[in-house]
């Protein structure tokens, strides 16, 4: 039976990055069939891996799947919810493979959300050092002035830390309502909403339209599709990952 290094199994399962998995192993938090493991130890599909006493779910199938979804409003980006709210995975029930969301969108946000069972791929996209550009179509209230635009573009302080420069393009302006495209290269919690709030704007609608080279396009809300080979190559190139 083919065996794989345990840190790679943990990363492929989407639990954390390979480097973090190595730290977990070194600190004695990972066990194989009840025994502590060392760096370099390997395991197979029949072996039981636990982290802090909790069983690690390892997909039995090796097929790698990469999906984009147009997340609708009202869904939380979790595998399950203790408050019995609708979860994005409810929209993937017909999928045989178990996949995990790459990053998240809050319950009231919508748009492009990726899913995969390739843990290393997911961690590469989410890692702060990658600075993958994400573009959002944002509707705010009330009107916006030049000073607010400059602040959003140059960076504002949220949660005690200034945001990186952003690209802000005003698409339409009506009385009491503005639609913008905001592109950021960070992934901080509720970042767009907090940025707008910091300059005195209320977000009425927030929709992610792209992640790196991946575009939401005409995908209908609540539906999903697999990435094409061309899209997969493009996003791998964007994160500096070899095909």
C-alpha cells in the first residue's frame, strides 16, 4: 500500500498548510494509530491520524476537484451550522466528492467562492504572502466624495492595522447610491465592509466578481461549475504553483 508523509496528508485534507502541519507534528499534537509521530513518518488510507485527539478526515478518493460557485445571500460559508442556518455546502449536495470552501464570504455577501479537495492548492490561494487580487462590486450609501475615494485607495485603519492600497473604480453614481469596483490583495475578516464603514459609507450590497484570473461571469446565483483546464492553469500560475 502506497504511503505518504503525514504532513502532506494533513495539508491535502485542507486542515492547514504543510509548514503548519510540520509544526503540529513537532509539538506532539499529531498521532498515528494512537502513537505520536515524527517528521518523515508516513501513513496510508487505512491509518488513523488524529490532531489534538480529533480524527482527521482524509478523502478516500484522489481525484482533485476545483469548483467555482456564485454564492447567494443568506448562506454561511461553513460545512455545517449550529444555528441551523443555510450553508454553502447545501448547494453541493449532488457532488459525490467532499470539498471545502477556499476562504469565505460572510452571510450577507455574494459572488465568487471556490471549493476544492486539494488542501495545498487552497492554502496557497489563502496564504497572505500570495497577495492574490480579489475584486468586489460594492453598492454603498450615501454618495461618495473624493476624500473618501482617496482614503479607500490609499488604505484605512481597521482593527488597529492599516489596509494595503486598493484599486477603487466608481461605476455608477445616483443620488444616495454609488456602485464601485474595489480590488484588494488581502483577505482580512469582512475587510471591504470595514473599509467602507471606516470612511462613513454603508454597504448595501457586496458581490465578489473575481479572484485573480478567475471571473464569476454569468454564473447564476446558487449554481456552480468545475474550473476549466485553462482557468486552473491560470490560477496556478497566479499563485506560483507548478502544474
